C-alpha cells in the first residue's frame, strides 16, 4: 500500500474525512520531518509506514474526541516535531494554534514547517510550560490543551491545566497505564481545577497498540501559585 493510501484508509477506519489536498500537506510534513531528522533528533521513527501510523494517524485519532473541534484556540505543550497538533491543524484549518516547546532547535524546525505548509493562525514559542503558564497573555486563554509523550500525569497537569479557560478541555494521549497515572495525579488534577471527564480507548488502524485518550474538563480556575517555578513540578510532583 502506498503511503497516501495508508493515511486515507486509516482516517476512513477512524471515521475521519481527509481531502486530497490535506493528504498532500501531510506528505509534505512527513518529508520535512524525515529530511530534518538527518541533521537533528526529531523522531526515532524513520520508516514511512510507521511514521504514518504512529505519528500521523495517532495524532489524527484526537479527532475522534468530541471536544476537539474547528475554530478553537489550542495549545500543544511539548509539541516536539509538531505532534499531535500539526496533523490536527491541517485537518482543522480554522483553529488558532500555539506550539510550545523548550527546545529552540525544534521551534526553529516548526517555524520552517509552518512556512513550507503555508499554515496560518499559528505561532511557535520557545519556552517552558512552567513560565508561559504564568504569563497572562497565555494563562487561562485556551479552549483546548493537547499533550503527547511529555511527562507523567501528575507533572503534566501542572504544565497544562493553567492554560485552560474554565470549561475548556485537556486532551492527553497516553499508553496502557493511564488509570494508574490518574490515581497518582488525583490531588494535582483537583488542585488545578480539573475534573476527569472520560477515557477513550483508541484502536490505531493497522496496529495492535493499546492507546488511550484522557479528557479532563477545567471546572475551576487554577490557583495562581501553579505552575510552580521551572523544574519544581518534576522534582516535587503534587
Ligand atoms: N509531543 C511530541 C510527540 O509526541 O512526538 C514530542 C514528545 S517529546 C518526548 C517531549 C517534548 O516536550 C520535547 O520536545 C521537550 O523539549 C518538550 N518539553 C519537556 N518538558 C517541557 C516543558 N516543561 N515545557 C515545554 N516543553 C517541554
């Protein structure tokens, strides 16, 4: 099967419509990531088929969540090479997207991606979630926060929940041990104003992988002391 067909068929299996133009953009994104990956460390997945399934389709699987919609203000914390948000932005062009990563090289890479793909209403910021979460231009400004493979849940909610407006949602992609992580993070979730809404089990097309997506709703404002200073959430998780 050709790369384009795997992508089209994978989307269809998840009930997601993708146009030829969007497939073209996804392929261009794949090419840029794999080209840049030769000179900097963006991903360990170099095989085309795996890239489409484990990066593109895995990112796109967030669209099976009702809380992920067009015309939202979204931030992707620790986006790395742009997962999950660049594939989502291609499918939801009317979203207003902030990409955040603590690696300046990755932000340079993402700026090039945005230029090459002609993406609009998007900004890439080099910084730490602990700092930006205390900046009033970003704090409690977003409808949706995304994060994939960034930190354990008890740390991650301190990074992510301060960015959400009350009634906004945190959509987080995790592996099979999610329920245990939620137990450990219960105090942090409550303290930061979150409430676990539901867990969605994701069957990735063409793969036998157990993925889960957690949806947390922000029901109360986050206390101003959170997020704590850089490094504190990981050294002393709540
Ligand atoms: N989300 C991407 C993915 O799923 O492929 C990247 C995952 S990578 C394992 C984690 C990324 O989070 C790295 O690019 C790292 O620089 C970034 N990161 C880690 N801690 C961070 C923090 N406190 N603030 C901002 N970015 C952070």
